[in-house]
């Protein structure tokens, strides 16, 4: 089963022991938006790149979660 970005974001945040507030601070968005991204929304490209850096993943990996193909 293919992992979706929202599932990956939640699991990665929890594995790193980060709260939504901490991830929000590191990425420059509100905790509310982090919860939206974990539930259903797709972030803008600039934020995807920030998440890749925060979680030490390649941007290509991140884009593949969002735009499988």
C-alpha cells in the first residue's frame, strides 16, 4: 500500500517526538496548518522542501508521496 504525504508527515513527526507546535515553529506555519497537512491538505512546494530538510528526506521522496507516478 502506498503511503500518502499526510500519513508520512504525521508518522515522521511522532517518531521524532515533535509536537505540532514545534513542527509549526520549525516550518513557519501555524499548528492548525500542520494538523490540516496531516489530515488532508497538500502544502505548497516551498513548504514541502522545508519538511524535507526538517525530516532529512530528499525533496524527490516528498514529491513522490504527493504526486505518485
